[in-house]
C-alpha cells in the first residue's frame, strides 16, 4: 500500500519535531537520506511503502537528549542504540496513533521495525527488515546527503566497522549496487579529510 503524500507530510513533520532536538547536523539529514534510499530500494525491491517509509522517518526519533557531547564517538553511540530504539518505538506509537492514518497491523509492523532497526540479526530476519537495514546503512554512508559528524579518526573506525559488520549483510541486488557506489566514496571523503 502506498503512503499518500498528505499522510507522509504529517508523519515527516511529526518526526522532525524530535529529530531537530537530536544530534546536530546528523539526525535530520540522516533520516531524510534513509527515506530517500528506501524510496530508491522500493523501485527495485518488493515491500510495503507505507510501512517501510514510515519506519525510516521514525527509526531514530528517540535520540533527542540521549546523545550529548560525551557521546560523540562511534563506540559510545553504539552503546546507546538499544535505549534509542526503545524510546523511538515508544514515541513512534504516539505519533502513529495521533495521525490516525494507519491500521493496527501497520502500526504493529512499523513499531517492530523501529524497535529492532539496529539489531542486525533481528532486523534482517524478514524482507521488510532487510530493506530497513539497508536503507539505514546507505543513509549512514551517503556523504553527499549527510556529512560525517564524527572526528576524522572515528569516522575511519566507523567505516571499518560498517564494512565488517553491515556491508556483508546486504542481500538485495539494488542494495548491494548502491552500497558499492557509496562505500568507496565515503572512504575517499574520509581519507581526503585526514
């Protein structure tokens, strides 16, 4: 089922209220990049746009106030991801119910995806989860849409982690194609900045 433009705009506005309070120069552009990549993946892969695009708008809204100055490294942010997923899921339920444009089944599926989006083993256990995993990852390494906020050294650590832990889990043909375009660009950008 499609996500109609009016409902998408309301969902985006609701999500932005939280994302704008999150990590400066990261949460908003990263989320918009994830939505972009989900829409690109859905041009080639099967999935429910209403559920998948909604999950991308909401997946990181729980980060507001969670990631302070002392949590500006890849490692410290990885440690906070379980808490962020939990808060994102709780806030997402409030938003989805207030919008009144989603069935109970749709809400349940979106909340599941938001609640496990950083748990690599769990999220990739379904076709929908796989697409969320891939769009989220593409939104992390797309340096044209999202400039890195980590220090130069930490950005390289993140890319090495990404290549080892995430890149090998891409399964869709389109996701692999986009990954193979973006990852070398991200490394090149990182090395030029160092």
